[in-house]
């Protein structure tokens, strides 16, 4: 049940805070980029549905977006490719999501700020001091720890990424791990993990909301910011601390090729007749049945496309240890033994039930795929 009074009082609290952006307002920014108020409200309506909130909340979601300049954000880069930031920033025309991101008071973000070296380090320290206890910390990248902590050393004082992330976490109001690297270690944590890269949750005892994906979609990043603006409490999270509104379904559940899976129509090799007809990619390695994310519903870049639409299977990029657990990427899971990601870190009874169901589903999927394709082959 959504508590409207609580949301209203949360927005009223935000309204009282000073805008952290001078000479800027979201209506002006939208107008400058050619968006009308109607476009903005349409976007707010879509975001409301996206966050699994009732449509009657649309005006409040719009208001929350307008108040995004009251929320100080510190965004740190650790060991990664910067794809998460690029996911938001690299659209060829500005989207409302990217405008909202610009409009958020990014007090510190290494990719988009002009400062470097001493000045950058100073900017980070002063932002942390000025907004102590009030800022949202967003971290991209895995964090080398232990004997190899110094493998990630940042800035002229030679501070390690671990120390910076720890200090920034200590004084943050809310913490988001952006991308699979920060959520679970990602590519640099793949076996043999030479830098001992670890997820952000290993650096702090505070709750870290994981927003995985390599990269996560722009919508999942902005949606989480809106969620923090609208609610005092954390969103409902799954066993891997992923918000359920975004990671509650498997890719396979809403995949556009699902009809072909059910009919036993599979691509057998890239470029074959089945590929041309848009058949299911399970047999060429799609990990959609084991992956929790909303790509099949939301796609990327303003709903333009996503991996499966482009013709390659999902590689499970929002799951823990996906580099090790989901590979080889172009072979089906059923044909080899795998370290199931569902077995990692699960410790409650309900999780065990969930894992059981998922493993069974995995077996059923493999069996279903084999049976239906045999039937198809006979035909
Ligand atoms: Fe890259 Fe972000 Fe992947 Fe990691 O994304 S897109 S390697 S999740 O931390 O920059
Ligand atoms: Fe879609 Fe992959 Fe499932 Fe096939 S196996 S329906 S391509 S998610
Ligand atoms: Fe990643 Fe699979 Fe989505 S590879 S981007 S979770 S379709």
C-alpha cells in the first residue's frame, strides 16, 4: 500500500531545502532541450508505471523529479570501464532521463566535472564535508581490497579506492552501487581476480542498494534516484539487494522471443534461417531464463533496442559472478555444469525455496527446450 501522506510530507521536506543548482530549473532545462510540459508529464507517467507505483502518483513523481536539485550526489569511479556513466550520458539527443541526471546536484563526478588532480581531490573532500550525512553516494566499479588494495590508487595523494569508498560511505545518507562491478565485483573480479576486486557492500556495513547491469540501463539509474526522492524508506530488495521493482522478473518472463521458445523454434547457429526469423536464442547461449532484470520490458536508449532484439542472447550481466557463472556466453547453460548464481549468499529459508524453484525452472527450461526442438526437428 502506498502511503500518500508520507510521500507528500517527504516532498514538502525536500521543498524546504535550498536548490543546490544556481540559475537552473528543470522546466527551463526541458524547454531548452525542446521538451514540452506535456512530454515531461508523459515521462513522469511512464516512470510511475516503471517504478510499479499507481498512476495516481504521477504528479508526485513529476514533483520529485523537479526537486532532484535538492539531493546532493557524490559519484565515485573505482575499477571499471565507465560504461555505467556512459549509459546515461551518451545518448545522441538529450533524453528526459539524461536531463534529470544533469539536473541532480552532482556535487562530484569524475567523468563530467572540469576539475582534475589536486583540485578534484579537494572538491571531493569539501563536498563530503559540506553535505556530511545528507548526500547520496553512487559508486561505479569494483574495489581492490586486502594486499592488492593499492592496485587502485587515485589522485595526487595516492589514496586507495578502498579508503576513498570507505570514507565516502561512512558519511552518506544512502548508498547505491551502480553497475555489476560495484554491486558484485564484475569483470575485474572474474577468476582469478588478480586485484581481489570486491563489491561496495564489502567496504561498508551500511545497506548498499545494488543496481547491477554491465551497464545498467539509464532508466534503472534514474528510477532509483526518484525512489530515494519519493520515499524515506528503502525499496523492497531481493536477496542480492536489488530493488524488486526493477529486478523482480527474469529476462525470459517478458522476452519478445518467448513465443518461439514455447513453440520450440530455436536459432541453431548465428546467421541461420532461425536467426533471420527472430527465433529464440536459448541454444546459442541466451541466459535470459536465469537473469533478473527489466531489459525485456524497458530496453535501452529510450526503448530503442536491447541485446536480444539485436540478435545475441542475454549474457546474464546483472547477476553476481556472471563472467564465471554464465560463460561460455554462446553455449546454453543446460549443456554444462555451472556454479549457479542462485546459490551465492543465500541464507534464509525463503531464499532457499526461491533457489529450489529457480533450479527446477532451469532444469524444466532445458528439458522443455530439448523436447520442443526435437518435436520441431521431427516436423
Ligand atoms: Fe563498465 Fe560500470 Fe560494466 Fe562495470 O559499468 S559497463 S565494467 S558494470 O562498472 O563501467
Ligand atoms: Fe528470450 Fe532468451 Fe528466453 Fe529465448 S531463452 S525466450 S531469447 S530470454
Ligand atoms: Fe544484461 Fe541480459 Fe539485459 S546481458 S543488458 S541483463 S538482456
